[in-house]
C-alpha cells in the first residue's frame, strides 16, 4: 500500500497568504474504492448461540439500535430519489454524505494496522529465490549480492509513506504528526457529539417512516471512531518504525516545486483579468496542475479528484 504525504498549496491561499497553502494531507493509493457511501455492517451482531441471559445490557441496547439503523437504511436505499418522504430523506442523506471530509476514509484505513501486518518479512514471500543460490548471482557483482542479502534479511513494512524529498525526514515526521493530532482532536470531538445525540435520534423512532436520523448518527459515530483509531495506530507505528515507514520521493518534491510556478502563473492571470476589464478573452494557463501531472506520472488513480475535494472542503470552511 502506497501512502502519499502531500502539500495542499493552492492559488487562493498563495495570493491571500492564508494558512491553507501550508496544509498537508494523506492519500492512499486506490482509496476511492474503500469506505464508499453509507454502510453499517450487520455481521457483528450477537449470534443465535449467545443467549440473551449472557449478554450485557449494553450489548442488547447496541444490537437494537443497530437493527433499527440497518432497517432504516435499507428502506432509504430502495426509495426513488425525490418521490415521497423516503425519496426526500434519501436526497438529504446523499447531501449529508457529500459533506463528510474526504480525508476521513484515508485515516480509517490506518485502523487496520496491527503488529501482525505492519511488517512483511522477505523470506516469507520469497523463499523460492534464496539469496545464496549461486544461480541467482551469476550475472551480479559481489557487492550487489551483499546488498541484496542485507535487503532480504531485513523486514519491510506493509505500507510506506512517500513524502517530498526536499523537506527531509524530520520535517515529514513533524508535519504528519501535526496533521494527525489535529484530526484526532476533530474526530474525538465528534465522537462525543454523536454519542450524546443517540438518545435524541432514537426518540425519532416514534415518527412515521424510517429513522434515518438514528441510522446516520450511528454511521457517523462509527466513522469517527475508525478514523480516531487510525490516528492512534499511525502515531504508534510511525514512532516504532520511522525509518521503515517514511520514504523520500523525488516526484513529490518536483510536484511541490511545480506548485509554486502554478500559483504564480494563476496569480498573474488573475491580475491580468482584473486590469483588462474590457477584454472578452481570457488568458490560458500553460502550466498544468502539478497534482494532475503527478497522478498521471505515478499512476495514482483518484489523486487529482481527491485533492480538489480537500481544497474545496478547506476553502468553504
């Protein structure tokens, strides 16, 4: 899994001197395929082998809330957009989902990390190509063989964080730590808020129609919890394996440098448009967006769209 640590400089922040220009974020390769849409898993509910007498009151209450949420969600999914109460609730749900921070799904992926899958030992996956096999080294120098043996003997991480090489390892660790702490505070705050809203949204069950308010509130509570866990995991393993997790990238450094030219060019275009009010033609930007070039160069699907969503979400706050 490739994780990219990116700077979100844009022309608006660069021209106004705002803090948006120095904001950093994470992006996981193919993350657009994860955590899509509204989903509440119903597989973790109590099984038939567990009798109600053995269940705690909390488990019974949670299972009841979960069942109501799942049933309400299923009713909304089957509704036609804009038709009737359910259709309007479906449109409301889609709108509310569109307001979820795009970075939340990235942090949720970090919650899957644990001591068993964080490190991948080379000999477990490449035992069929033993480094001491002379047939594998007939065209290699002794120095290359030594380096390969050292590389094979050391464990590797299941994912790596690619950062711009121009900022250095210490800055990458410091900037990423600041970003994670900010997101931890944000998700912790909303976990508390969603927990306090459970009794209120549960009371809406007496109203006719599906209780989409309870379903959405539980979904958001679970989403914030997973993102919070992801922040904790990232902090833990970035301290345990800093040199293994962080990897410098020249491509990201070029992208960071290209943002300066891109912002300067956009600022010049804006100033020309303001000074030439009578002109009907608009100057054309000859410099492509660095994120779009980076996405195509490194074959990172969804990166450019993700960056635009994060920048839009940041500027509208």
